């Protein structure tokens, strides 16, 4: 007798942090999950990404036994931000009564932990191509091919900046401090502490005007390190690059709809429903370091919506999925407005705007309760 074909409740397209986390959350609810893992293209550069994860994200990942070890998840006890005309803001974990403001997590290490957890989860089957399911979750990132094939509109506002990311070894220890500098040339430089509490390594995210990118990428390692030393005002001494550089354009974006019907034969799947999560659904500027936190908030909300659905509702029920869409669109709106507003404010080079934003930073630093409220919101935001 021929074997019965495998049936799945959910097919997840995209096996990054967001996709694997969703697979584990749904498997915990005894749903049958197919996780599509694409073969990486040959010649890929080493992954230099690092993310600032807040306590809400850590709680989710710890519940899935996927939180990295202390070397690959470095606590941020303090954050310092400098303006381009003397403005300065600082945040301190102790003053907030918390262990850490955030944790800087090495993406390859996190993906490895999630991959191991998936491997030992019998409710998840790793597949190399999409399979039919009641619900297809699209977690393919900002350049999602499935979203495009389905004709879902992705409203994009391109920023006049690109990000350059890499890793550095520093002369001085980072002191568990995340540092950020707003430059007068519309650049934003972030040094994110890595390598544990005594580490001397940082992940770099440098948002620079697009026209500067070709010249910066053409510099040799020593010349690029000198540029970073100057932009960071020598805060960590001499810098030595330990990775190649990666670059990508920055944008604010959101899909017009996050769920709908998945027509038979579309993008290689049988009929059912589809839903977007993570960067496939929305993008924000990286200056606040909240992108992955928002994506993990998406999958946690989606998993909760499916867990608490009425027994007669299918996992592909559109009313259920639209409820998730409304909740998450409302949830990400404040962060999108905040990051976009800060980017616009620091992109203005006129003298009055320079004075205003640096005066604003100084006032905010002295604001007391307002500053504490903003810090608590960022630490818990999903």
C-alpha cells in the first residue's frame, strides 16, 4: 500500500530567525509545520549581522531553549548617544532597575541554536520546497519573492542612506556599552558590544549617505578602520577589522495587506491562506535597533492567535488572521514613526536644525520621568 501523503497545518517560507522561531512556537501547540529551508547560494560572505534584543525577545527565545550562550549574547548595561553639535543622551540599566537594557546577539549563533531546536522538534519537518498547507506563513525578509508573486503591494519609502556592517576588535574593552554617533554628514554610527562582558569586539552598523558608499567600500581594511576611529572620536582606541563589510539600502516599508487567500497554483502551493511576518511585512530604520524585536513580536502574536482560536476555526481562517494583522500594525506604528522621525530630524543639515536637535538631546537627558518611560518602552517593546 502506498504511503499517505504528509499533511501540514502550516508551511513557513523563510528559515531565518523569525521563520524558525515561528515554527517552534507553533510546534509547541501541536501543529504540523513544514519549514522551507532554501539552499544558500555559493560564495556567500560570512554573516556579520548582530541584533539588539530586548527582554521580551529574550523571554520568547529562552522558552524555546534557543537563547545563545554568554559569549554570543552580550548584555548592554549602558547606552551612550552623541549628537553632531555636543548633544548627548545616556541610558543606564541600574537606573532603570534592570539587569540589562538589551543584549547584542550574534545572528549566526542564534540561528544555529534555533536550527538545533528545530532538528529535535518532531512536529516540524524541514523541506526544500513549499508544500500545500492550510496556512502559508511568509517570513522571507524584505525581498520576499512569495510576497511579490502574490502581488501584495509593499509600500516603500527609500532613505538616502545605506548601511555598512562589519565586525571590529578594539584596543579598549567595550564596557558593556552600546555607543551611537550622529554625524553632521547625515551618518549614524553604532558600535554594539560583543564577545561577552569582558569583550573587546563590536558589531558595526554605519548608516551613511548613499553617495559615500562606493568610496567607503573601496577602502582597504586599515583605511576603513581609520575612518571609523575618526567617526567614533577614538572612544575605543585603535580598531582592527575582523570581517568583510556588507552593505544594503535602508528603507521604511510596510505591506498593504498581511493576510489573504493563497490561490491554487500560486507560487507553487495549493489553495489556502497566507500571512506575512517580520521583514516581509514591515521594515524600519535600524537606528533604534528594534527590527528583529518587532519580527519576534509578530510571530509571538500569530502563534498566540492560533493557540487561542475557537475550536471550529481553521488555522487559515481569514477573520483570525485579520485580527493578527490589526494588532501588529497598531503595535509597530509607534516604533516606525519614532525611527522615521529621528532619521528625518538628523538628516537636516541646516544650522537651526542642528541646534534644535542637540538642544533637544540635552533637554531629554535631563527630563527624568520621560526618559525613564521611553527606556522602559524600548526594553519591553514587541
